[in-house]
C-alpha cells in the first residue's frame, strides 16, 4: 500500500445524512518540502460514505481527525479498527 491506513478508534454509527469528526490519535511533524494527503478508501463511496479528503501542509501540528459523512439512505456502522482512509506523504 502507498500510505498508512487510518482507522476508526471505536464503533461509530452514522444515521442517513449525518456526519462525524473522528479523532485518529495521530499527530505528526512532516519533513521539510513535504505535505500529507488523506485519501478515502474506494469501497466506501459505493456505499454512500464520504471521507473528507484534505491536504495537510508541513506546519500542521494538531491531532489528525477524519470527517465521515453518510450520504446513503441507511444508517452505516463503522467498527473499531475499520480502515476508512490512507495518509500519504508527498
């Protein structure tokens, strides 16, 4: 795999149309002339789940959090340890 898996730390159920900002417990210090990119797992989009993808600049120092959005008509449960995205250093 090209990046580090980002997984949910506990069970989370999102009702239809709901969103949640999920902590990962990760903080980082990127090397000079690099940035990081969050890339969603491709299978989630087919289920109506969106992972807010973003680019993190070198000066980002806060805890990395994932925005999960349920655009499907059904409740969706993420279970502790489910990988929802990858962190790629560029």
